[in-house]
C-alpha cells in the first residue's frame, strides 16, 4: 500500500519559548488572537489565520505578558502587547 502526502496540507509546528510554560503560551496566544480578530495589526509577516499569527507573535517574543498592576486592577485583554 502506498501513501501520498498532499504538500499543501503540511503544517509547521510553532514552538513556544523555553522560558514560557505551555499554559501561559496558550493564554497569551488566545488573547492576542482575539485582538487580531477585532482588527489589531499583526506584528509578523504572512497571511495566516489569526490563531496561527498570534502563536507566531508569542513564539517570536513580539507579544508578552505585561507586569501586573500594583493596584490589582487589570483591564481585560490589557495583559498583552509589548511595543
């Protein structure tokens, strides 16, 4: 039996930074994907879906978690984006 591989369906694996836990990576990428779907400009080149673009941005360090506010009040979605 022979198998054929459709090269258009080959997917690359996006590796998270070694210093970042899997949960943090998923949460940051999810929040960033929501921002991208609301119209924010991507920080990486390419024409991917918002979820893949968000993962690439987090993996490349272009989107990180901001330090917690000392007042304890953090607005939803504000815990992203490093300029």
